[in-house]
């Protein structure tokens, strides 16, 4: 089917996922991204904890690229974090757990994802996924304030149902369309020219599970 799609705000997007259950939503994110936008490449990097909630193979198929994993003891890991940090034009951290937020705010880089984030020079947007009550934690509030001061974009959390308690919460990871809209605004605030305003191109391939 011939479909005119808008261009993604950047040509090279890196998604980094930490170990929240919201990581299981990433296959759906990738499907939506490829059906909604044209002329961009997305790659995914996972923490070790994130691999408990989503398989690297599924993300590799849906992103159409290798999924990058932490191999901290190998020499190739150092090369991978440098290559990913230089390759990305923007990074979305989704989900960003309390643990990862704390690491970023305090300059801790002890695996592939945190090392990429510590060395990347492109805009970084994080989409927190928080347990109920976490926003009242003084340390988390300090860490988020530090990240904002350091130039990170912080996507507001969304309403949803807590996976652990089954109760309504306002601390769920934002949906993919909200994250993309926020990324666009964040890029604009930094002086980037939005690619949404460039001429659209035609996508002639349908997304299938094959």
C-alpha cells in the first residue's frame, strides 16, 4: 500500500532500555515507529536487567538491526559504546528506572547503556517508569533536577495501571507518540531544525510479522 509518511525528527535514533517491565512494550514501539515515520534508522541497547522483560531477538527483527547488549568484560564492548555514542543523533531512554536515573545523575557508567549515555554528545530524552510513591522520594527528585540541569529532557509520566499492584497510577512510562512529540519539542528547544517540515517520502512496504 502506498502511504506518505512524515520523517522522523532525526535520521539515527538510539533507544536505551533499563530493567523495568515497561521494556516489554518496546516491540510495539518499534512497530509503531516504522508504520508512522519514514527515512530514519533505529537501534536498541539493553541493560542486563532489561533482557528479563524483552528478548534481544525480537527487538533486532523489529528494529532491523542488531540489539546491543552489555558485554563489559570484552574489549569489543568499549568499541561498541564509542560507536553507538557517535552514531546516534538522539537517544531515548525508555524505560528509565529509578536506578538508572540515579546512575545518570551521579555520573555512574558501569555497563554498556550507562557508558553510552555518559559519552553521547547528542540530545538525550528519558521516559521514566516509576513505582508508586517514588516521586515523593527526595533522592529521585534531586536526581531528576540534576538531569534537567545537565540538559536531559524528562518526559512526563502517564496514567496507567501498576504492573506490581494492579492499581491506577500516574507514574507509568509515557506512550510512544508522547515521547516522540516530546523529543521533537526538546530538539526544537536546543535549536535543531525539525525534519517533520521536510518533504515526505513514500513508503511502499507494509510491516508484517514475517
